[in-house]
C-alpha cells in the first residue's frame, strides 16, 4: 500500500528525492582496495579505552589501504550530549596517533564532501528517505502510546511469545492511509516504523570480517526509523549515513551484532549496497576466575584519562592495543625492534573472535619494553611533559637538573639488554628521587632501608671507613668494586660467599653488606641500579656529603 498523501502530510517541504542524495554523494574515487572507515561516537564526553581500540582498528585499516578515516558524530540522542565532547574526541584520537582525513574537525566545523558529519544536521536527509519508504508502503506511522507498548510486551512475555512490535502484534502495521491522516490531523503523536518484510523462519548467511561466517534469522520486527522527536534511530541513521558517506567497512563493537539482522534488512529495503561489517570483541577484564566487561564505573583503566594521569606514554598503549588486535604483533615487534608501529599490518581475520582480554600487567610489560627502547633524551622529554601537568615538584627538580636527569635516564641504556624499570611516568619519582637532594634529605629515618643483615651501627662504621679510604676516580666499575672489597676485607667483611658460609663467625658479614651500606647512604634504598654509575652521576662532592650526613643519623 502506498501512502503518497500521508507521506506528504508527515514530511511536507522535503526538497529533494532519494536519487538527489545518491548522486550528490557518489562512490568515492579511490584506488582499488582502499577502505573507507569511520569513528562514530556519541558525544557523551566520556572517552572509553574501548572507543580508542575500535578507532585504532578503523584508522589502521583505512591508512594501510590508503583509504579514508572520518569522524561522524552520532548525536541523535540529544539528551546525552556533553559540551566540548567533539573537540575532546578529536584531541583524544590525535593523542593516540589518529587524525581524521574527513569529517568533523570541531564543534561546528568539518571537512569533506560527504557531510554534514553530525547526525543532528542530517535531519533533512533522513526525512527524505523516510518519506520515500512511506510512499512505497515500506514504512508506516505507529500511534501506540508508551503504555500500550509496555502492556504488549508484558503480555507477550507472560505468554512466552517473542516480545516486540511485529506481525500480528504490530497494531498499526496495516493502518489505512485515511485512518493515519485522520489521527495525525487529530493531533495524535506517532513514530515511523519499518514495515518489515522479513520472516523469522528464513536464515540469513553472513560473512563478518572478524567473526567469520555466521547466520541468523531474518528480522521481522517493525523497528523504529524515526522517533517522536523527528530524529532517526541508530539503525536508520547507520544505514543512510554509511551508505551515503560510502563507508566500505563498518567496524564496530560486537554489542551491535544482535542488530545486524535489522541493518542487513534496512540496506535491502532502502535499495543500498551494503558495506562489509566487522564486529570487534568487547574488551574484557579477568576478575578471579571469570571475565567481565571493562566497566566505566568499576575500572579506572576504562577511562582514557587514566593513561594520561598515571603517565603511560601513548605509544605504549597503542602498541599494547595492537597486541590485542593481532597477537602476532609481539612476534613482529621482536623481529623489528626499531620499526614504527605503523609498519605493522593489521589483519582483521587474524583477530580473536571472542572477548579481548585487557590486562594491565601485560600493558606494563609492553610499556617497559617501549620505554627501554627510547633514548634518554626522549625519556627526558616525555617525562617532563607529563610531570609538568601531573607532578610539578618533579618537573621543577628534573628541569633544573637537566644534565643529571638525562644521565639518570641513560643508566644501562646502551647495553644489549637495556634497563626496563619504568612502565609509566608516575613510577619514576620513587625510583630516582634520591638523586635530588630536596627529596632525599626530606626522608625520615624510618624510610631508610638497610640490608636485613646489617644494623645501622655497623652501616655507619662501614661508611666512616669507606668515606676515608675510597677512591672516587676508580676509572671503572671493576676497579671500584675491587677497591670496595679491599676496604670491606679490612673491616672484616668477606668477599667470597663460600668462604663466608664455611666460617660465618670469622667475619662481620659479606661484601654485599658493605655495598648495602654505601647504597643506603647514597639512596636510602636497598635496590638501585649499579652503585658505581650512581656515584658517577652524583659526583664526588654529593657522594661525600651524603656519607657525612649518613654518619649524623
Ligand atoms: N554511535 C555508536 C556508538 O557509539 C557507533 C557505533 C558504530 O560504530 O556504528 O556505539
């Protein structure tokens, strides 16, 4: 049944027809195999790490095929809109190495030929296609009140019937044009629904680029296309936008998989060629024996802001996410230790089909590796950039001791196995604080660590002698250690473990106690990088001063 008059009543003054838009937004002229993908967030203001994950996959696939990656803002649910959310999304993606070649560029601005890229500005386009479906009898107005719909649902559930608005339960599915016009003229409110041509008995075979071959029953629900506020539902907007923007691959969270039957049908009803689909497994977290979704409420790491606050270099998070996308990333990284991550080729079909496990321990491992590969200068730059925002005291100390700080960041960088001591910048202070007098001398006596085998008295006795006899300019780590052994032996500390074990009573302790005393006097800690290196970085004056102060404790 065609609804020409009704369509005109509901959508008067629609300027163009569907062909106009289809011609206005022609298939893109891109090289063979180039993919057009999108990031399509709702502007809620919360940046979830899952959003970055999905965007990263979209961006990588577009970039590596020399395609287009664009930003579309899905703001048809206007209640949820948060001010500044668009800029925030653009900034976040930019920080994570992703820039859009097209789409929204700010709150009010955009670039590209396939816009508007904000759904709230596309109302006229949705109206045009909804009107066309009405005219063709493929859609109809539904006058049910929310109460009626709730009652229907309850009844269906009570009778163990699939709930929803479909077939015989769709009260207005076969409404006549006259009745609809009359109701509208009487001021009744309505929404526009799809008149689903589907039959639940039919199965649809489908190939998802991540999930592989799947099949599902055809959709038979008369889903809502246009809501009471005149704006489209996600389903309707998705079909129209992704078709008119000529998206080649819709890569989105698997929470949309259950709506796929609706989308497949909508593309058919609208007469649109369908894009490829890839449904990304949800990011999960292991909790005890079970897995659950990474939750905005429970897990700090669900928020993108967390990674900035604790100071994960962005590239570490990206590399970790790439690890989740393709487990072969780790092997690739091992074979190409210095390559840029952009050189890795993301392959959707190699992605795990089930939940992607998000694991902070693994992130830390990846991050330590990445930071270990950075030069001392790079660590300095990135650390100070972070500290400037999140730790002003460290920022001031580090920049006012630039040379020393760079030497600290350079400890054990050159060898074949560079030190992996930092996973994130908020760990730095604890590990290097002792180089800075302002922090070191602020420690209380309780904070001073000593080897378990050494009393403070004995440690002081060691330092008293050592301070007198040690040669600061030993020339090498080996000479320095020989020197330490000689001084230790004079004080009664054994340099040989076996000998000590055989005759523990003949010694005061072991050479490790002597080193422990020196370490504690210089750092207040029992665990530090190589002592000789630390002393060289501190310089003789500072070292002697610390020995003297240690004796005063
Ligand atoms: N606006 C949708 C969301 O934020 C986009 C899903 C999609 O990529 O199609 O979940």
